[in-house]
C-alpha cells in the first residue's frame, strides 16, 4: 500500500494528515515562486522646447482631463480629488463674496465637511484650468522636464540627457529626439514600457 493511503470502498484514499502535508508543501512552493511585478509604463511626447518628455501613464491621463475637461465632464470636485494639495491652496486663498448670507449648510469634499461659504459655489461645475493659481505663470501643473528624475533611472539621464537651467522653473532635463531610439531601448532594458502620450498638453 502506498505511504499515506488506505483502502476504502475499493478506492485508495489519502489520509487527512498526508493531505495536509501535501497542501503545506504546495503552499510553500507557491510562496517561494518569484512574484510577478507590474511593468512601469511611461508616456512620452515632444515638448515645446523640442525635447522628449516622459510622465507616468496615470499622470498623462490626469493631465488630459485637466486640459480637456469637456471630454470627461470633469468638475472642480474631480480636480479636488486628484490634486488635493493644489485645491487646498485655492481654498486657503479663497475670499467669499461679501454679500453671501451666513449659513450652517455644509459641503463635503474629499471626506471633509466645509461650510458652504468656505468653498467656491461652482464646485460641481466644469473645471477650468485657467482658474488654478499658478497656471498662468507656468507653475501648474509641474513641468514634466523638471520632474523626470523621479521616473527615469539616473544612469539613463547621465548617458542620454542634459541638465539645463530655465529662468522661471529652475533645472530641467533635456532629451534630444535624435537619441530617441537609444533612450527607448535603455528604458526597455530597465524594465520600463514606453507609450505615446494621449494628451498633447502637459
């Protein structure tokens, strides 16, 4: 009779103890298998200064909503959810209409209750990026070329990029489009997938 088996009604049956042992081995083997990790995805486009810019795919999609809110029915409330820090700056500098009557009505934004007079009345209306403080000065959203070191391995920046200086935004990274194939191949080797950006504005 094979180890761990006994006969019952004409069938070989594995004992409970042996079954648990087999399960333990299977679980241990599964736990020791290398875990699959999601592949990082960057989107790219040519910037106004002629260089290649990269942003994570999620950020590319967020910025497309910023610049084309009509395509997503994107409201100021949506903006508050996706850019809470920038929205809070707006609230800190918000000056309510002096003619507004006092009220105890509240508005919920990002899980927090505000007095209705503490927030703009158009919170559920369509978003307009020109209403965000800093947009006219180029401070919002952050210029991709100034933050690419967060996503691009430093050795790729050293090999193919050039760090330059701008008057208003400080240091930025410039990737020459003529080196596009080399840059993309280096990113691929680093485990980064590259896709075309869906947004033509960042």
